[in-house]
C-alpha cells in the first residue's frame, strides 16, 4: 500500500487515542496504579489501541514501513517515527494524522516530546545518522553532524534539555540555546535507550549485556549500576525523583532498581525480547515486544500480566494514554 493511501486511511474516523491535552490537570492519580490504556506501534505499519476497559482495537491502516516508536503529549497529541524517514503526528487524539516531509530516507528509531509551555511542543527524532529537532515554525533542523547512529533520545518535561545516545556508547546533551555536546562515552558499550526525569536532572541509559548507568546531574556524570542480568536491554524509564528505574530487554527481562536494590525477572522465551516500555506516575504501564507481546503492570514493574492480541506482529513502540503525569 502506498503512503498516500496509508494517510488517507489514517484520516478516517479512528478509535480515540490521546484525548485531553492537559491530562496532568484533568486526570486523577489515585495511587491505584491502573492504566487508562495505550497506543502500540510496530512492524508493517501496524497501530493498535488498548482502551481503559481492556478492549483491543487495530487502527484501520496498513502502512508500508515498520513503525519504531511513539510519544504522546497529554491526551491529544502524539508523534510516531518509522523506517525511511517516516514521521507522523496527530493533534486530535488520532482522528487525523499528518505526515511530515523530512527530506531524508533514513530509518528513524526514537522520538521524544516535551510538553508545550505556552507554545508548540519540542519534538526530537533520532535514527540512522539522523538527529532532528523541531523549531518554532513546525519544521525540523539537524542537531548533529550525521556521523552517529542514534539509538535513543529523551527530553525533559518542557523540552529545554535533550539527551541522546548512540550505538558507539556515547551520550550527548543539548540545553536550550546551546549546541549538542558530548558528555560521556562508555567504551565498547553499545547503548540502546535513554530516559530523563521530567525535571531533567535524573537520567538513565541502558544497553548490551545488562548495562545500566545513571546520572543525577542531567547527564554530566554517570555511575554504572550492578544488575542481576546480562541480557541486552532495549528500553528504560526513570521516576521523577530519580530513585526508581525500570528497564526491559531480551528474554523479556525486566530490571527494576529502587531503594531496596536491583532485581531482574524474565517474562518471555529467550528467543523473544521486550522492545519498548512506558510507565505513568500512578504505577501503571505497558511493555511491548516481539511476536505480539504486550504486558501490563499496575505496580511500576514489580509484576506483569499478559494482554492477548489477535496479532503476532512485533511491536517496537508504546506510550500510555495517561491517567496522570509521566513517571
């Protein structure tokens, strides 16, 4: 199916995804840890919605590229990246989608969005030799020199601080009004993902062979964490206090670090992996991965339950339709 037809399909009336732009103000965080649902993206352009009542609905479109990541802003705005420079966005909870022409044919694997404060959201996308950031007129500019294969990107709540990681073990930081600069390099340590707390002070990076490192000063200094797994880790989240970390990876490994130390559980067959993770402040969230795997947690990753989907497509991105603030 052509991209034009894909976008025409997406423009049809879709099941509602993100709904209320200011979810932090209008949604209660009762502490129950329940999740109000999630959007999933994956291979062959598939997009799925898990509603708050557990209903699972595919979006009526079949894209011609694999979709790699999704980031929601509140309950109305979402951004999706994929292969061959694909960048899609919605500002009305999925009723309509816009395709952004980036004039690149590189695969995009990560997207991060800062919530808008009196203006447009800050959007950063990363991929094979590409790191792009949005500017005020809605266009995107290159933030790097094109020499790195970027694997992950994160922004703080207001979009003033950006952290990006590459497969060569390097960590880069850009603060508002300043150029991108190298802040750390973990030699011979491929990195797969980075997460940043809403305030932009606490950060975590994960990568091959169970590698986890944390920063408490926005990425200037890092401390490696000892975790009980050597599985490759593909995604991570850090709580707003910078205390708790959850990461997922090969064999469905779920690493959790908190005041009591580090634990690791394996949720899947060793041939499968969890590829993406999202948690909200109430403790609910989802992890997704190979062969249609979708897991849900209500206690910030301490325990997980499987969600049955009538699909075996691999999922690479997930974002919760939030009850309240992000973790």
